[in-house]
């Protein structure tokens, strides 16, 4: 748009309004000054006529008998040349008929207008008040009904259409991720970089989400459709999200937004939530799990749910294991769902120097992982009968289990 400086440049709506207001202000000032000059000139003329009216007979005599009436009138009545010219331009018959009342009335009106104009030109506040008054009058006179409908609408979100296909998400222990087409892959067939190994595989679909859990309690989400293909080693999850300095990604889960997870920490607290509660559009994730100093996250456990063709059954019980070898099981109904996250409820009353190895939702059995003598990896599956022997109310100490090793993880056996 071409502005006051005469140069065509792109302008914002605010700049357009500001320049229009400045232009309008200059216009009103120039118009007012022009009118004030006219008023002052008319007052000057009327003041000359008013002076002549008081001495009408002498003025007529000077005009009739003087060879140079203009200088004579100027000298006699102290008139200006403009006033003298005005009197000489009037016919004598009209001059005799000048009415004092009409002149006084016009002078009064002109002097009132003079005061208003001088106030507008001398006071920025009066100038703005006049501009607003004129704009409002124009809007009232010329306004018509709005033709564009203005109404509240939902925020538009640009989304790329994703084809709903089965995929297997493969996550390594060091956080490298990839997606293989289809289900039913043998986990032992996946290769990894030297020094890395399999964390877990998740059979899901391209429309689902990969959730990464940070050591600080923040959760990060990545659409499965955006994960790299199954060929090669994949890509680090840390390149897809913005992880705070000093924070590490410790656990992962992938699945539909309607699935429910059990989240727990080494302090013995936990709660359940849907994957949809963990999803964030922000690459920096969101704070979700409250951790006390020194506490760590346990492996998330699938509770069940989903809205697919074959939704997973909801687990009926929760099994907790401490690193000291105690087991506690209780009904799932005793747990609390927390959509906005938090610390949760006490799952297990831990003894001094003991921590929670993990908590898993189950229906019939769980698997305990740990380290035995010499650092050898151990695994023990507990069936429903053994689990029922450790059943008590949530928040109790549980029962000592004769495992022969200290548990480090508790996993649900589907």
C-alpha cells in the first residue's frame, strides 16, 4: 500500500490504521485552518462595516466629495485597505441600509465559530474528540449490514492423512527406534549396533503413538507413522523430541490412545492413565509423573483396553514386587486413574532401604526378572495360586517370596 511517504510497501492492519488516522488528523487540521482564515477575514470586514455604520453620514459625504475616497476613509476611520475596499464596493443605497442588528448577530456567530476552530487547532484533545465525533457520525450515516459472518469456529489443524496399517515398533535399550511393517516378527531376528540390545517390541498400527518416559517424570510422544522404516538401525528417539539437559529416556511404550497403562515409581507409588493422556503436540513433552528425590520410574505395565477389532481385556489385579523380595497383590479397583498425572497412591509399604522393583497389571500370571548370584539374569513366572497367597489391601507390606534372587522388573504375562 502507498503510505503518507508516497512509497508502496507491505503494511500490517495496525500500520494502515495508524497512517489513516495521521492522514485524517492532517485533513481536519487543514480544513479547520482554512475555515478559520475565512471566518477571520469575514470578521475583519464586518468590523469595518460596524465602524462605518456609526458614522454613516460622514462616510457618504467623503465618498461623494473626495477625489480620493479610499485614503480619506482609511485616514479618517483608521480602516485597513481591505475594509476600505469593501465599503467602496457597496452601493451608497446599500450602505445607508446597513442594519446594526444583523451585523452584530453575524459577528457573534462568527466569533463563536472562531473560538471553536482555534480550540481544535490549539488542543490535541479537542482535535481527537472532533475526529471521533465525525467518524461516529459517518458510521451512523453510511453504515450498512455486515456481509461477512463472524462466529467462533474450531481451531484449524493441518493434519497429514495416515494410512492405518499394522506395524511393529522396535526399540533398543539405548533408545534407537524403527518400525517394521506387519506383525508376528521374531524379536531375535532384529540386529542392533554393537553394545546395544532389544528393549522391547510393540505390535501396533501406524495411527498409534510411541510414548517415551523421561527420568525427570516428563513424557514425550512421537507418531508411529513418523518413525523410520525397519531397515537399518533406526533413529534415536532423542532426535525426535526435545529432551531437557541431564534427562534420559528410560522407558517406552507404543499403542493406540485408548489403551490404559499402570505407571509406578521406585518409591512405591503409582496410578493408571490412558495413552491419550500422555500425548503432547509439544516436542518438549509434558510433566506428568511426580518423582521425589532419588526415585526412578518402573517399567510401564499394560492394563488393557483399546477400541480396535480385538480390544485387550482389562487386567483385574495388580502385583507389586520390592527389591527386597516381597510380593503384594490387590484388586485393580483399588487404584486411581489420573488423567493429568501426578504422584498417585501408595501401592506398597516399603521397608527401610527397600525400593519398588515394579508393578504389573495381570489377570492370571506375572513374570519377575532379576539378578541372581554372580550377576546372572533370573526369571520367575508366578501363577494365580502363588499370587493369591500374597493378596492383601493396597498399601500393605506384602509377603516375602522364596525366589532366590532380588527382583528388578515385574512384567505382565498376556
